[in-house]
């Protein structure tokens, strides 16, 4: 599919939409709204993916010979993968200015300073993560696979994919924390249950076996139907499960000390893990391979057309598309829900000031239940997408523990209680995870298996963030009134 | 209220609180009680051994090893209680310090340790090094993070608790990876050679440490330091305004708590003769936390009771019960029939379920214990009389309580704002921890 | 008193102090001096920034601009406990006692920074520590008696009456051996009788203990009775300063409290008389 016109059109669409969106968002008095931002940037992101996918060709010639082409690719990569998210982030953070009185403008100035700090922080983290790799990939002649630019890019892409999943789980932590200030320890296990439900639905519907390709006569259409059904059932199940957990284990402890619901949550987490253990025993299972004929998206490349045949290392599993589409739709839906609906407004109100919200006639308990349901549904969806994406995506009883902690780390990193922060944090954690799994800085896989250090990297980041910026990237620093 | 003009420099005759008993008598009775207790505990294994062996050849050894690990858990719970119960710092990664103690002991005494050729020593030297090491790590982790709000501290400790065992697991060349360190050289004491099976010996060593810990904690709680911990737990801002250095006071609690875990870890590793990263996972941290919460945080005896109850359940009662279930499952005969010349064994779902339940129920039981405990008695079985109230009433920084600045408001109205009805009902029971058992 | 402001006689000098929270300017360019052994009042309508000023002095907040010199040395960015060790103690507007500790223990916590027992001392109790504890206990009992809580040492702080809690806060602050005592609305919520007693107590803080007192108070009767000098804040700015009689007559102050219209009628009434 080496069609130059398609790429050019996409590029123009991306640049146009992105530029228009950015222009609008930079306007004075423009009210920032996640839905609009997503509208402006989802299309470009899809376009970006398409472009990257189209860059793939064989590279078997010596590395330096490809340099000019590589530079172009790297530049593209930077623009596509870094500038674009940076713009999204900037847009998220920009305050509107219209119709403000003097003190409000002063606040706004403060907000601006805060925003600048955040953007710098985010930029710095991105650069710190990505630049050394890009630099290394340029200057190392006999670079190991992961050090070549395309290797780096695929590490980043995979990082963003798993980051998107962490983001989905992190949202559940953050929604609940924002409203009841409870670290819902059982959330990761709700995710595990979601994965399990999805696994059951898909294997039954397709008559497939754990970890095996689906039967040869299964049509793609059937597979997609099965995935969608699995998503719906799992979301419903996990929403209900989370609702029940709240009703049974947390509701009575609303006025108890903080420790009590936390311990209760840990108890629920153990119970769910054990139920998982009963259901699947301790041997891990995997989702069936749903797209056995096309495991990765690989195609031709704009650059390689110019400089000759190359063999790209960029590997994007087909299921990555599911991640992008699925997570994208869910995020848009969530954004709509939170910003546009009555119950969403109630959630925001309760998160800000519970007493005041109650005085305004908002039912606190109903709102809390709703947050649990939404969080559970997102975790359920994440469970299914995770299983499908990871292929040997081990369905294990303790799947929720570490992933839950990672997602929680993501929520904290972004600023716990902050919905945008959870998404941002998820992407960061995904990147960190993926980068620390790859063999960079000359340590090839045969020397040290870096993947075992990934959790240490993630938790190390968590500890560092807590020390240096305990409120997270987007969190507000509130001084306690005395 | 008569305003007596008193000059603090000269007066000392302020009315003393009435004491219906003689202090010296009380002290003496206490000491006698302690001595009796100590003697009972000291001779226990020597009486217990012949008695238990009447029930079967392995009953003594299985009971004694459960008792030994219970004692270690008591030690751990006492240490964590300093951090969580007294100083009010939530630590979700306490097992990390346990691991650090165990591995320090391992490095210094194991034959498999990379240090063995250059430097190794015996148990008695390694023991203090182990707990100092744990305390050092506690201080290193605590120093930058103890300024954080409660929840955040919980998260940092959780992260640390995950990092330590994973790191130990990954540094295969140094720590032996997931097989761990083994062949720890065990001590001898005036000719008595400790081995992994000298259960009485380990019992006595641990017991002495536990007794000393109790002594130490009781003294600490009634001292300047204990008061500072308590004040900090009640209200950090007021405590700071009273001249308490929050970071240092927290660090002391954190480091001291960690050193208890280091001590326990060192004894644990050496008594087993090995150390293994899977022994220090998150569930151990939670188990210890559950012990102090079950018993009643901040209450020394409650915590000990909680530790004994949960450790015995974990090491003795639950394994025993699940084993019975497995026995039942094993007893179910599968029916086989011969179909077309091949033997077919019929699936028996009941047997499968029973086997499953008998094998995999530990987490479920703990989960149920934790949840029901929180729902029924969030303050624990034997709440600290002070702590109980804290747990019952809404937090002090309830915004409602702050709106009290109008000078025209009558004093009585203030009482109704500041005093929660539950305070009033608790008032009568504040010196009796068991009063609310039926409530 | 106000004509005697030579530096050496001032226990505390604050210059150009400001504090803002986001868009709110809670304290704005306030200059403030407290002569030794004086009783100064800080008044102003709700939200004027009085408590914030206390928080700035005691190190709970860091000032956005300006500096505070206490006893000849700048406070800089000292932490609250370091400020207390220097000799500034305070009470809180919303009572912040250690409610599950006894009154006696509360005062003994106040003595914390003047005691020395460390970990070793606490566990092994050498004679030095035993003696120290004994003196500390006695001192706490004396302080309780001084504020009128003699005999209530074993009560839990939370079980004390409202007025007793306010008094206990003062005793606790005195436990820190302060040179300067900051009282944030000590009579809030007290009946007139209790207020009168408290007024006497404040005077005795100076006469018996030789303390310097800075008082935030809404009860004008108390303020007029005890103060050597009064400073008025409004919207974070200092709008007046002077002897009680001057402040009573100051139109800007009356305006700040009662609004422009009412201030006019008051002025007219005065003219009539
Ligand atoms: N931590 C804080 N964060 C944000 N705003 C604050 C904070 N502390 C105080 N303020 C604001 O600063 C202003 C001054 O508050 P302050 O408590 O100092 O007033 P006050 O003079 O003590 O009033 P009152 O007589 O009601 O006690 C108020 O508008 C208050 O809302
Ligand atoms: Mg105030």
C-alpha cells in the first residue's frame, strides 16, 4: 500500500486539524474542553499512526548509509510522537481568560505560571526519556536492534499502547480517590476479573483455546463481534462488581478513619484474587490469538521510497489498533460524561466540596456509587483490551496486583484525583515501562534481562515523584488552612 | 472557677489527682506479675514437648515452629505498631525492612554469600548489624519522604516494599535470585549448637527479644518521645507549634520500627538457615498491618493478641483446616469405567472443587477476615482507650468545627458544634477498652 | 509606649510582610513592632488576615515578601518548631488540642523542646531523666493551676468545657517557655464572665510571667481593657494603629467594621454629644 497521495492527504489533514485546534486553544477566552481537544487531536493521532505504519521497509544495508533517510524519519517521529502529545497537553492546561475580574485574573496569572511549570516538567520528562535514545541511535554504528531509530520508535509506540491501558485503569483509581479519598486497592483485581470475563466470553463465542490461534474458518467479522461483546459484558460485570464492592466493603466506613476503608480494600483485593485463583487456578492462561494471519501492521515507507529498500524494525501488533480505537472512544465518552452530563457535574462538585454539594441537593452516595461503576467499567474494558493486545496476555489471578500498582502509580504521577492527570500519567508509566524493558544503553538482551527491572523502574519513579512533587504533574499544591 | 493567683516559680501545691491505691504496691505487684509471666513462658517448651508428643510424633515440631514464627510476628507487629499505632504513619511496605534484616544476616553468615570469602561473621555479630542496617534503610527512605501527607507516605512505602524484594530477586549473582541464600551458619551458645531444628533454642532467643521490646516500648510510650509521637498523631500542626521537630520525631519512629523488622528478619533467616525473596512480599506487609489493626492499634497488648491470633491462623489453623478439606477431596473415589476397551475416568466436579478450595484458600480467608474486621470493629478487638475515640469520631479538621468565630455566639452553642454526640457517649468508657464489645 | 520604639526594646519587628494565596492577598505590606513586655492587639473584620499574620510569624506559612526579626535575629525561613524553640508560642483560633491526651500531657507536650531525654534516656531512665520528668510534671501542674485548671490534669482534653479548652491551650503554649505569646481569639465563644476572667489572665501573663503578648480578639471590651496598643487590619492592610482610645474614635476603623453608611451616623451621633 505504497500510495503517496494518501499519505500526503493525511499529513495535510493532520497538520490542518492540529494547527487549527492549537490556534483555537491558544485564543484568549477560549474555554478549554476535553471533548474539543480530543476531536482536534484524535484524527491527527490516527493519521500519525497510519504514517508510521507506512514507514516500514527492509533495512539490511549498513546503518550509516541510511542516515539521511533516517534523519527524516527521526524528525517525523519527533514531530509525530512528541510535538503532538505536547500540544495536546498544552491544550489541556491552557486556562481561558474571558470575562474575568481583577482577582480572578491574578489567579489566572498564577495558573499560567503553574501551567508553564507543568509543561516544562512534561517536556523535560519526555526529552529525558526519548532524547538519549534517539541520540544513541544516531551515533551508534553497530547499534543493537532497539537502538536504531525505528527500534526506538517501536519501543515508544508499544509504551504508549500499554500506557493507554494503564491510563484506563488509573482513571478508576483517580475517580474514586477524587471523590472519597480512598485508595481503592481492589481496583486492580477488578481489572483482572474483567480480563477473565472477556477471556471466557471470547473463548466461548469463538470456540477457541487459550493461547492458540482461532479456528481457521473464523472470519474477522466474527472476531470483532466477539471482542465487542466481550467488552460490553466485561464492562457491565466490572461496573456492577465495583458497585457491590463499594456497597459492601466501603460504604459503612465513610466516617471511619482513613485506614479502615484502606484495609477493607486490601481485604477485597485478596478475596477477588482468590476467586480468580479458584476460577483459573495458578497456571496462567492467554487469550486466543485473534488475528493469526496478520500479527503486525507492516507496510511500505515514504522515506524508503526515496532512499531505497530498507527493512524496518517498527513492529506494531494489529491489536494495537484496538487499543487506540477502544481507549479513544472510552476517553471521549468519559470526557463527555464528566463535562456534559448532570451526573458528571455532580461528580465534579462532590470531588470539590462534599458538604457544599450535599447542600445543593446532590446525593453524595449516589454520586460515589456512580464513580465506582464508571471506574469498574473502565477497568473491565481495560481487562479485555489488555488480554487481546498482549496475546500471550497471561490471564492470571494476580494480574491485577502489579498492573494495579502501576496504574495507581500513573494516577499519582499525574496528580491523584485529576482525570487528565491519570491519562497523562498512564502514558508516562507506559513509556517508562516499555523503555526500561528494552535493552538500551548498550545493554543487549543477552547480557542483562532488563524486563525484570521494569517494575523497579516504575516504582522508583513513583518514589522520586512523591519526594520531589508529591502532588503529581497536574496536581494542585494546596496549603492547609490553619 | 476561682482565679487563684499562682506564681509557678514558687507554688508546687497544685491539687494532685486522687489515687486510691498505693503506688509502690502497684509497682511491686507488676514486677511479680512480670516475673511469673517470664517464668511461665521460659519453661513452656520443656513442659510442652512431652505433652504434645503424646498426640503424635510431629505435633510438637509443627506446633513449636508455628509458635516460633508467631513470636517473630509479634516482634514485627510491635515494630510496625510504633510506626502506625504510635506515630500515625501508614507504612505499607514494612516487609522490606524484614527482608533487609534477613538478607544482611544472610550476607554476613551464609556460605553461599558473595561476601563469605572476604568477610563473614557469626550470628551474634551479624544480629546488631542487621537491625542497624534495617534502621539505616528506614532512615534513608524516611528522611526525604516523612514530610509527606499520610496517604502519600503510604504510597512511597508501598513502592519501596515492592522494589526491595524485586531487586533482591533480580540481583541473582549477589543474592542468589529466587533460590535465595542458603547455608547460613548458625550460632552456638555456651556449647549449645543452634540448628534449624533446635526449636526450643530459637524460641528462647526470640522470646527474650520480645520481652525486651515490650519493656522498651512501654518505657518509650511514657516518655517525652512517646508524648511527641502521640501529639503528632493527634495534630501535626499543633505538635509542630509546640516545638516538636516533626521530621526527626517521625524518623525516630520509622527507624525504630524498621530496626524491629531488621531484628526479626535476622532471626528469621538464621533460624531457617536460608533467606528467599518470596518471603517478603506485599502480603506479609499486609498481614502485619492486619495484626495491629485486629488487635487495636496503639494498644500494646491488643497488638500482641492480634499478632498471635493472625500468625497462629496463618501458620497453624488455616493450613490445618485446608488440609482437612484436601483430605476429604482425596478420599473421594473417582469412578472409572471401560468404554470401548479404554479406561475412562469420570470427572468429579465436587472433588475438583474441594481440591481447589483445599489448596487455594489462604488469600480468601484473609480477605474475609480483613473486611469483616473493618466492618464490625474498625477500632480492633482491644482498642487503645484513647485511640478508640479517635477512630469513632469524625476527624478533628471537620470544616463544620471551624466555623466558630462569631463572638456573639453563646458558649453553649459552641459545645454543640464542637462536641460530637459520640464523644459524649464514649466519655464514660474511656478507661475501659472492653466496654463496647457489644456495641 | 508607642513613642518608645527603639530597636533594642522591640521583641518582634515585622517589615513589609505580605502573603498571597493564589489570587487572594491575605496580608499586604504590613509593618509591625511589638515592644518587650507589652500587650498588643490585632483586630479587624473577618478575613482581614490576622490569623494569617500569626501563621507567618510562627513559620507555618512562609511570607511572600518581607522579613520578621525576633529578639534581634531574623526568623528567616525557620520551621514552626524552630520558631517555638526561639521563644514564640501560640494558641489556635479553632482549638487544636491533642484531644485524646490528658490536660497534663498536653502541657507536657508543650514542654517538649525544653526537655532533653532521647531514645536511650527514655528507655533506660537514668536519674537525670527521672528528675527531668518529675520537674516537667510539676511545672505542668503549676501551669495548669496558673490558668485555672488546677485539679483537671487527668481529664482528657476533649472532655473539658469550651472555656477550659481555651485556657488549656494557653497553658500548653506556656509550657514551651515563650518570650512572646500569640493568642488567637482566646475568648471566642466564652460568656462575659469567662471573658472577664480571661482578660485578667492575659494581664497576669505579663505581670507574673513577664511575657509579651500579641492578641487577636473580636471582643472589644477585652481588647480595650488589656491592650497597650492596637493594630487594625482590613483586607490584609494595616489601616490604623494606636492607643485604644484613638482606635475607638478612628472613622476608618469603624467603617471597616460597620460599613461606610453606619460609620457616618456614628460620627454624627458623636457630634451631637
Ligand atoms: N491556606 C489558605 N489558603 C487559601 N486562602 C487562605 C488560606 N489561609 C487564609 N486564607 C485566606 O486569607 C484571608 C485571611 O484569612 P485569615 O484567616 O487570616 O483571616 P482572619 O483575619 O483571621 O479572620 P477571622 O477573624 O475570621 O479569623 C481569607 O480570605 C482566607 O480565606
Ligand atoms: Mg482568624
